[in-house]
C-alpha cells in the first residue's frame, strides 16, 4: 500500500512561514485530487486547501491569501506554503489523496504550532 509521508511542521511565531510537504512512497493510481486538512484540539476537522488533478484549487476562507497549495507533477508531491501564520492556525495538518476508486489515502499528520 502506498503511504503519504508528511513533513515541514514545527513551532513558529505569529507572522512566520512554514512549508508542508506530502510525498507518496510510490505512484498513486487513479489520483483525482490531493488536499490538506487540519484539526485543532476541541475543534472540527476541516478542509484547508485542495488541488485537483486538473490543477484547480480551493481554500478555506480563513486561509485565503495566506496559504498556497501546489504540486510537483513528476512525483505526485503536494505542498502547502503557509505565510502570515496566526495562532488560530495551530493544528495537526493531514495530507489526503483522493482516488477515483474511492480508496483514499491519509498521512499520519504533522503538528503546526504558532505562538502569540
């Protein structure tokens, strides 16, 4: 089974930047879209950003203008560039690969902590 390997999380001060990476351990068959989700303690799981196989993107209103999702077509890798980080962005961020078959893949998550 292909796994998603996430990296790039850490501790940063408000206003700082981080780049999250999601690297598949192998080729993903019938990939439809990839996205980033997050969940903060005591809060609902939410979509942060999504990019389809055609290159279209979608963002949560709370991160528009600050976060950018991108991909590397040579290796099915997806990135999340996060700028102007706020304490409200503190959460565990999960990478998700959506397949046309419906057998989605999830990463283990990477912690992002933004201090005041």
